[in-house]
């Protein structure tokens, strides 16, 4: 946390420093402070994939589904945003919609075999998780 | 992975022990799983998603140690900022339900099952762990229904 704060002080125009500091606050469930950091980045018109992801996680933790949908629409309008697709797939899996999660993770142009294994392993389908893990080892 | 990345702390202290523990659990060796995850204990809240805590909770369940298992699953539920979007955040409710059931606390078990089933109300119906949860909940409801008249009688 201290290092993230110091990095931001030294480089206030680096968007990743805002993402890192907000991430620290999110991990500690200090949502208001995370939101304030993200607002500072927005005030400076800074944008990045990490910042978008942090905003999505913040909206999720606040239970703000409207904001999550708005961010998803923003992400969809941009070229491939891998982290964001992963988040959406994880969100589907979190709600038990494994088929949707699988579809998101196997979209053309997006390959994340270890993500599939990560999602499927706790669902009790060990055979499928094993197949995905083998594919991940092969690809990576 | 172990040999290729001997200095990768996240791999060595997080993923590999967790994977090995999950394998031990799959082989029904809960003691080994708990032992393997011991390396995580000092920094278990520093790890994203708390997956090792979830696996350890499962190991305690397998050992029949409902109280310690409940403590692990509750830890996951109490730290949404660390768990974030991981499915473990939802499955912890099921783990908690099973842990309470193991302790014979049917009231808390029922509440935790309901939490889980509500969170997964729109889930794919063919997911094995969901089917198991529904069966366990139905059995719990049945056993409660059988014992309810006795409770009613006692309270009069």
C-alpha cells in the first residue's frame, strides 16, 4: 500500500499507479478509498485495461450491476481486452453459468486454457478440469 | 513447474501447494492436504482469491472437522475484496452449509444452503456440485421436518 501510494506520488500521470493503489484498497474491502483513487484517474482522463478492470471489480463489490453492465458495454466497444473478458467469464462462473463462462473463454482470438481449468475444477467435473489442464500445459 | 520456476514465490508458495493439496484431496488424503497447505498459513490472506483456504476447508470437511472447516469458509465469505469474482466466494457458502451440518447445527446449515442455492438460482442445472447441494438440502429439510413435531412438543 505504501509503495503504491509513493509510486502514485512520484508518477501521477501513470494510469497503472492508480490501478495498483485502488487494487490495494479493494483487497482490504476499503471500497470508498478505492473509488476515490479511480475517480482521481478519471479526473485526469486516464484510461487503461487495468483501470477498467478495477472499476468492474469495484462495481461488483458494491453490488452495482448497472455499472458492471455499462463497463462491459464499454469494453465490448474496444479491441480485445483480455482481462475484461476473463472477468466476465469469472462472473458467469460465479453465478453457476458454466456454459456461458466456457463460451466467453473460448471465443475466437482469446485463448486462456488455464482459466478454464481454474473455473471448472471446483465445479466437481474432474474429468473436464483434467482435460482443460492438459490443454493448458500443452499451450503454455 | 516446480523445477522450471524454483524462485517464483507465487508458484512455490501458492499454486503448487494448492495443486498438490487438491490432488491429495482427490485421493481422499485430507491429512496430507492440510499438511501441504501449512506453508500458506503465514500469508494466506495475502493470496488472491483465497483458493488455498477453500481447499483446506474441504480437507477439514473430509476429516470430519466441521468447526475448523466452518472457520475457513467463513474467512472466505468475510473477505470479498480478496476473493473478488472467484467462484470460490459462492462455493464457500456450500462449504459452510456442509460444515454446520457436520456439527449438527441444522439451522445454520439450512441458512447457508439457502444462501448458496439463491446465489446459484440461475445456474446450469447439470453442474455436479449443484446437484449434490440440492440433494443434501432436501435431506436436511426432510430430517428437520421429521424432528420438528418433537421440537414443537418440547416448546409447548
